[in-house]
């Protein structure tokens, strides 16, 4: 199944939340158009954008007359609507629950760990950096142990769980978090980057 018109992705090129959605759009081969939202200028709080997402966060998509906001919700929507083989979000209840577990990780410790440290270093956000780095260390240690026994986070092949967690782990060094102590995480990043349709997110220098 393909959309009747290109899906419109509203987001930021330096947002890991946006990047995870862009990855799935490309990997599903879905026609889409990107509309940049200027976060520094506060465009995500403008009346036009708030009509798409009243919470004022990116990304959001428009698929014909359907508007979906929140990156995890968008991943689920795209996988259910356009992946008939259920590769990216398995139909099996236990397998789907494992994917959901890692979506929750992406919205919890990943957001409050590597993402938060990056926000402080790159964008100058007021963040408890020590706390964020402690959360990141705990998360990466768990991920490394988990990935020591499997190639991907939730099964034998890639799922939306991997896409949801990729960007902020890959860009953790931007927040001063080294990945060298986590060889299985590094190998997993390489497997994601080798997938057809992969494109990296722009890397940023620390704020001055």
C-alpha cells in the first residue's frame, strides 16, 4: 500500500525524534515531503503548528486527511498502515510487547539520558548534566548486555524499536557521552546504518 499523496513530515533536521520517523519513511519506500520547523524561532509553538500538535513538539505528519503527532505514535501508525508484512511492528503479541518496551525506553531513559545531555551541550538547555549522564550510563550498560545476545533490540531483524532508539544513542558523544565502553551498542549502530534507506542525522558542535 502506498499513500495517495506524499506524506508530509513536519520536523527538524537535528531532532532525533524527527530522524526516527524519516528513517521509517525511507525504509518503507514511502513518498514524502519534509517541512522544516524552526525550533529556535519557536515555530513549533505557532498557531499553525499547534493545530497539528497542541503539545507543540516535533514531529508531526500529514497523511492525506490524517494528522499524527508524537514520533512513537507516528512509527506505530506507519508500520501498521504501510507494512503489510508486519516486519517493523510484529503482529505476535509477545513480539509487539517487546517492541513497545523499547519504544518506552526511547521516551524515558533515552530521552532523559543521552538526549538531555546533548540538549545541554549543543543547544545550551538548562539540564542536570550529571544526572543525564548517569541515566545514559545505566541505559547504555543495559543495552550493551541486551545486544550481546541479539543483533537488534526486539527480535532477529530490525523493528521500529531500533529506529526509535538509534539517533540519540548514535549522537550521545555530542553530549559528552563516550560509546567506546559499549562494543555491542556500537556494533548495533553499524547494523542500523547498513540498512537500505539509511541516512544519518546532522552532527552538531557544542554550543559556545
